[in-house]
């Protein structure tokens, strides 16, 4: 694997790992404030971030040396409103800056597995940013986010969907409905 792609994968792994943990912490705060659906949204998306981190990490299977993983993330947890704003900033960074550049690097270096992993994550992050924006509107009004059905996560690519049932097949990776995990 080319070094720039490896570095991008390590950075993405670190960022997704941090996002996973931040969202679990944010879920606890949302529950404390009486927002059970926002807590559920944070937990579901934390699972999607775990999927992304796992996908990135698994591509590094032949890597066998110590590495320092540095990841940037909006830090400074607080109220659910603040936490949603931090989550939006993080997701928008991934959508607007991080993943588009990582995809270009991996494409240029012919690293097809990395391109796929980055693209899958990018598509999910777009959805996450929008869901967090909707949840923020509710929280700013002192209301819980309305979720009809479950928050569904594709365990292959992290695609996120809200509804009574997940899609027949994942629109990102093609995984069948039966694989989705519901929150």
C-alpha cells in the first residue's frame, strides 16, 4: 500500500474511532436531558462510525508497525444542543474536506479498497449531518427528535436510514435488508 493512502486510512480510522466514542458520550447526555430519541440517534450513528472505523482498519491488515494516529474532532462536550452542533461540524468536515481528498489520494494511488471504504463512509456522513441538523432544530425548541420507526444501520458500509423497515437492499453497498441493525 502506498504511504499517502496508508496515512489517510490511519487518520480516517482515528477520526471514526473518536466519533464513535463521542457519540456514545453524547447519547448519555441526551438521555439525562430527556431526549431519548436524540440519544437513540447518537447511539445508532455511533454504530455507523464503528463500521467505518472497522472498514478502514481492516484494509490496514498487512500493516505491521507502530503508528501514532492523530485525528481532529470538535471537542468540548456540553448540553445536547452543543453536542449536536459539535457532531454537525465533525460530519460536515468529513463530507466537505476529509473524504473527498482521501478518495482522490486513494484513486491516484490505485488503492481500490481504500477508495470503496472512503466512499461508503462519505455517503453515510452526508446522511448523518442532515439527521443531526434535524435533531438540533428539535432540541433547540426543547423537544425530542421525532423518529418514526427505527434508525437502521447497514453493518457493511454504515448507511443510515430511518423508517419502519430498512430498504430492500442498501443503496450504497447492496447489502440485503436482513443485515441492517435497528436502533
